[in-house]
C-alpha cells in the first residue's frame, strides 16, 4: 500500500500478505529505527479476539 492510500483505507478491511488474512487497518505510525524513518501500519484482527498486528505498509493490499 502506498502512503497516499492510507487515509482512505483507515478503519477499513485490508489484506495482509504475510499472513494472508483480512484485517481492519486502525492506524499508521511514523517510526525511527536502525535503518532510518519508516511507516508501519496497525492492523486489528477482528476474528481472533481483537489482537493487534504491526507491519510494513508494503505488506498490505486493499481488499
């Protein structure tokens, strides 16, 4: 997912490629790590007890 698509997909269902599941995108966070500044997405797993998953925007597709 591109950064421009984040606003329109917040609180909507998205596909996480890593686990091949459908999650609700609840946040996008700017972080600083060893490799510099990057964005991560917060995904809510509504099917399994509302657990939260953090991943790269590159790992998300619009449903």
